[in-house]
């Protein structure tokens, strides 16, 4: 499969409804977000993102349904010892899609309005997130990157019993017996040791 920086599906045959036209568009591939895109998303990737997207006509007036998934390997720092940890991340999605030529060309995720306190949401407003697109050629790359980033774990551990770092930065997983210089004295000193320096003798 060819690695690319976009994830374009052409939905024109779903929009024209030519007789005999298929009511489905399918695409899959490997997406390679640029360094800049990864920085923007707060993601560090080890390899490309594998994706697949299928868009189907629902038989209704204008409505389409997009479903798909994106997966790949993210690199995060262990929250205790800061070494790189690789995590396999997979996100799938299912959104209604609306063709809105008046809007911008790019694929946009429109989040469902939150119910106002004490009020009701009009069901016709749609209580679900949906995608809007303004041109038959739809690039899903940004959406796929966002869904992947959202699915990433907030923090990672290299191992459940990671020992973390000593105060001098030594990795205690590699050097379990390491004691940072000066640490013995500090830790073994009584919390009241500072009182020894107080001169309580009124005669001096
Ligand atoms: Zn660790």
C-alpha cells in the first residue's frame, strides 16, 4: 500500500445518483502525517497510520454515512522514567455526512449541540456529531489524525512496576541499586536535625 499525506475519497457518484451508480465509496491506505502535523496534534508516530473509510448512501434525501477506522503506533514518554514507550492505538468512527456546497470545501466535523440546561434539544437538530463536506473529493486525513490523537492514552508506563528516575536522573530500572550522591545523608537525617544548629543555650 502506498503511503501518502492525504486520504481522499471521491464521492461524486454518491452525489449525482446516476442510474446504476454504486451507493458506496471505499478507500484505504497508509497516511503519513508530516512532522509539523504531528507536532500540531501532540502526537509522535512510529510509522504511518493505516486507515479505511467507507461512505454509503442511506437511501434518504441527502444523507450519507461514513464509517471507518484508523490505527498506528504512537510513541510516548513513560511518565516515571521518561523512556520511549510504543502504544498501538486504534480508533473507529461512524458519522452521518451532509453535502453542504455552500460551506467550505474541507471536511468539517460538526459537533452536536449540548442540551441546554432544563431545555430539550429538538430531535430534528440531530443529537449526534456529523460531517459536512463541500466538494465531491473529500480528504479524510485531518479527521483521521484527530480521531487518532483523541484515542491516545493520556499517559504511559514502560512497565507497571517501572521504578522511575532517581533524583540525579539515573534510570532505576537499569540501576536498581543506584543511590544518588548525597541522598543517603539527606534521607537518613532526622527531620529535626536542623534543630541541632539552633543555639538554645542562653549563656552563649
Ligand atoms: Zn518507565
